[in-house]
C-alpha cells in the first residue's frame, strides 16, 4: 500500500467542507471519493474514474457486500419515506410538545436512539430526521452540537457491539 502522506487529509477535509457549505451530502461524498481516486491515480482523471469504477465493481461482486448495500439502501429509503410522508415531522412535533427543556431534549434523543437501535446507520438517520427539531424547539444556544455527540456515542457503542459480535 502506498503512503500518500499529507495528501491523505484532502479527501475527508474536502468532503466535510463541501457538506457544510453546500448542504448536499451525496455530492460532497462523491467529490471526496473522486478526489481520493485522483490522488491515487496521480492526478489523471480518466485513470481515477477507471480505478473508481473497478473498485466499485469488485466490491459489488461479493454477495456479502451486496447484502450490506441493499440493507443500508432499504433503511435509507425507509427513513426517506418517513420524512417525505410527514411521519418524522409529526413525531418530532409530538415530542416537542412534551419535551420542554434542553436536558429533556437530550435525554429524549438518547433514549429514542436506544429504543430504535436496529443498525447504526438507521439509528443515525432516524434520530437526525426526527429529533433535530427538539433542541431548536427548546431554544438551546448550541442547537445541533449535543445531538451530534449523542449520535457519535451511539455509533461508538454500535461499533463496539459489532466488534464484540453482539
């Protein structure tokens, strides 16, 4: 494996900056992945695209990877459907009528994350879609930062559970 040194920080930094500026996660992820492929290909865009498609094709040729892609895609579609139909908004409204304090919003988000834990991605998508309105509703000064840390804690716990085989 080659060592690209400081160049290795460009794809994730570019992805994060683009996601914050454009608010378009899919485009930001693609640009970040493509920038990494460009670094590996030595700046040749045609070779980068060829390597990128070959890597994608080889990862999709494994049946286990296809199952994971399908599972994540179906969970993402479910969360998207909940958001488009207004179900997530309605649940957020219901919760915001009952949760009045900043501590209550954080506790509700944490507890809701434990209840619906099916998969770490599903958990993050659902919590983000439903509970993001709670800190805004309770007028906390730091709106999404505590939610970020709660989601990060959930991801860490799910990583530990998956490594332990639970």
